[in-house]
């Protein structure tokens, strides 16, 4: 529908200008530009929420079977978690990951042509709620921790090497706050990821009457889950903190990205979102 | 008659500390010293006396060769020193150069430590004093207010006073980069020494939760702990308590290292790898340099901190050029105002303002009348508006002209007129009224 096209265009525009002004604000260490970036992102997020809501209301029954919708929803959950972390940890800085990733996924969702996914009617509610909800939120948490992790490693290296803190690194929040983002992402993210994966396998058991089929998606998911579990354990026990945890989160996020984008779109899998 | 601004002074560049001490002007009252009075050509004065600079700013309609000896004589007399000694070290500026100098001083561009913030407070105190003694008039009032706002502008628009330029502040800044807010952090001070204590004090002022003090002599430990409201312990117990400390400042006279990397490794296990920041101020060093290799631990010794300070200072010097540009702009604005203090530009401005208002209103009313209004009505309206404005401004102009013939008070009334009718199109700062109430 044309009206949705226009709405989508405006959302993408807001995300784009938001991400751009955050980057510029950081480079020129201008608080005003950074604040403007946040306002733009909030405006984009508001429109995006409306967009998702309208699509859901108007296209009920059909929308849940379209891959576009899920990618758009993923972009939305990234921002949702970003705002959550901002509120919880006062970490506005994570715009650096949230804004570009949301932009990338959202425009990605516009670029692919509509396709239909096989979703059996009886399981729709459960599948949507558990599988998508928990996995998307845990991925969004990972995405934010990914940004925090990169920032942590960068700042840690600077402080350790005793090099001059440039303008950019002066505006960066403290190491501790990045580590707290990592902690939250692991503590909440891992249980959610587990729920998401389990519900997926249960759904598979109902649909295909088999749990594990050596599908690339399934293999990737299990690898990611083990990596995540390991990090979860190390974090809880206090053995890992700071740099090691940051590095691990970066790896895990990369794995989920490969699984979400690489496998869903480019390989033969029964979890395909390909058009 | 035209008023001129003069500035005479000594600072850390023009005079040694002994000279500056000799010519300090603490408690100097221009009126008591006979500098100002009915007969004197000096109309306004302001005296700034700090340990790095002593300056007198005055406003007078006399020439420099008349004002200069007057000021310097009473300065030397107040300090009971030789006039010639003062003359040798003094610098003087006139009019816009004086304004430029004062703005630079206020913005801390002329300070020994570039960008240090104290000078602005000292200047504010000096101004308050001159207001109290009633030695500040229209020009000094305006001059000082503008110097404060220029300094504020420079502080927000440039980074000339942003990064830390002392060892102890650099340590606090680094601690902030590691821990963020310091309210949950605890520090341990090992040994004592001026710089270590200063760093501890700055950390406490930045919101640190509390401080532990370990010292070889228990009495000294007690004393320091009391000062910092912390917990004292003897040196032998230090390692047992180390795991409770997030920030460790070490400054003992020990000849070998007192904490090794492997000991820190043990401590880290105890505190579940929570980050630690070690500051080694001692020479020779107290802490094993390998500590910095451990994950989640950061070690800075005195040389590292000195380097940070050096780099920050270099950064400030770069920013100072930007700041000087702002000073230039502000001086331009001030000179514009200074010129307008004459009577005729003010009258012209006043009449222009009136005419502008009249024309705007005529246009509006004519539009309301519509195209059908006849020529006679239009003419009558135009005449009404312009003559109304002329009549309204007539009395103030007569008043100003009369006052300007009297000695001394014209500046005040011209300034008042400009402010009442807002001829300089200024916007009052949001907190203008609060400031007034506090005074």
C-alpha cells in the first residue's frame, strides 16, 4: 500500500539522520548534535511502532507469515532494548550500535520482496510469543552488548597503553558502564535465548515430527547456545568480566548474525526467510 | 567628555613572586587612598589582587600621563614601596587593549596554568568589592559583566579548561573513565605524601565512598584516617584489606616494590575480577609495573600521570587560539557599546527605533483598512503615528540633553535610556533576576 510506503520511507529517513547525527556529534564532540540524534531516533521509533501496529491490525493472519515483518520487528526490538539500557544504565552512548543496526535492518526489510513463511495456524500464538519474542529481545540485548563490547575494548586499550584520550574517547562513558551493559545482556539474554531455542525445537517437533535435523540453522543455533552458556557461566561465577566478556559477546553476536541473516537468506534451510 | 579605560598591572610574567608580594593590594580602598574623590579625574576603579597578579582598572577622562602617575603613586604608597620599583615591572593598557586584556584574564588565557578556573572567581570577588565600595560605575559594571559572560562563552565553546592539568586531577579523571561515578568506590592510601594526599582529597571530593589508610607508623595512619574520615590500618594488614579497595594510591618511601603482580592476581580472585586502579606516586616505584598487564587492572605511575598532564596542557594551548578569537569578538561588541555612550548616537538610535515602530504600525493599520480607504484617511493616520512617537520621545531626549551638560552623570542616564528602550537589542539571560535578588 502506498501509504505504508510513505510511512516506511519516513521511518528510514529518521533512522538515517539519527544515526548520522550521532556519528557527527561524536566526531565533533557536540552535545547538541547528539541530543538531536536521540530525538530523531525516538521519533523514528515512535513512527516505527505505529507502522508495526497498523500492519498487525490491518493484516492480521497474513502479516505473521511475512518475512519483511520479522526483520522490521527485529530493528524495532534493537531500539526497544537500547531505550531500556539508556534508562537503566544511563548509557545513551549505545546509540552508536542501536541507530545504525536499526537502520540497516529496517531498510533491509524494505528491500526484500514479500515472501510467505509456513506457519501452522494452531501454533501461531505460542510460536510468535515465545520463539520470536524471546529470541529477538535476546538478540537485541546482544547487539547492544556488542556495541558496548567494542567500545570497552577500545577504551580499555587506550587506558592500558596510556595514550592520550582524544575528543571522541572523552565523550565515551566509563568502562564500568559498558561492562554493566554486558552483564545485563548476558544475565537476561541467555535465559531468553534458551527459551527461544527450546520453543523453536518444540515447534519443529510438532511440525516435522523430529527435533534435530542437522539443518545448518539448527547447527549454528546449537553452537551459539553453547558459546552463550559458557559466557553465562563465566559471568555468573565472576571469573570473567570486562575485556574477556566483551570479546565473547562480540563473537556470540557475530554468530547470531550469521545465523539470522547468512543462513536464513543464503543457504538451503527449512528456516528460510528467502523470498 | 570622553571616558577612557586604563589598566595597570603586574603578573607572573612581568614580575617575580617577591615583587608581586611587595605590591599586593589586598584591602586597598581607592577612595581612602585618595585616588577617587570630588577633585580626582578618576571616575571608576576596580582592584584585583591575587597571588599571580595585581591589577588596577580605572575609568577616567584624563590622559595617560596624568592618570598613570596618580595610580602608581598611591599604589606604591599603599604598599610602602619605591615608586621606581613598581614602574619597572608594570604593564599598562588603554581602552580596547585594556578590555581585551581583562577579557583574557577572566577567561584564564593569561593565567600561569592556562585555563585554570579560580581566576574568574577572584575577579568576581574583586568586582563585588568595588560595588560595595561604590567605586564601580556604568563602564566598569558593564565591562565586568561582559568579561564574565565572555569567560562563560569560552568555557562552553572551547576546551581550554576541560581536561585535567594537575597530577591529582588527572588521576581522578582516569578513575572516572574506569569506574564512572565514584560513589560506590573505595580507595586505599598507602603511605603518605603531599601529592598522594591531594589525590585522595580530590577523589573524596568527587564523591568517593570512603578511604582506607595504611601507614608504617600507626599514629600517622590514625591522623590521616581521621582527616579523610576513613579506616586506619598498619602496613602489615594492608594486603589483607587490599581486595576491598577499587583505587589504590601508593606513596611510600620503600626502596623496593611493596605489591607484586602475583599478589594483585590473588586479590583479584578475591574480588571476582572487579576492576582496580593503581596510582603509584612514589619514587622509586612502590608497585610492580607488571600489574598493568593483568586484565581489569590499570596502573599509572607518576611519569605516566605527568605525561597525561603534559598532553592535556598542549591540548589547552591549541584551544586557546579559539578562545582568543572569541575574546576579539566580545571586545568588538563592547567597543560598539562604548561608542554609543555618547549622546548623539543614542538620540539617533532612539528616534530610529521610534520611527521603525511607527512605520510598522502604520502598515498594519493600513492593511486592516483595506484598499478602499481614501487618501486623506491614510495621510491622517501616518501623521498621527509619527507625531505620536515624536512627542513620546521628546521629553526623554530633552532630559538627556540637559543631563549631559552636567558633569559626570551623563553616562549613567545614557546607559539607562539604552537599556530601558533596549536600543542594543539585548536579550536578558534567563537567570538575570535571580542574580539581582542575591545581591
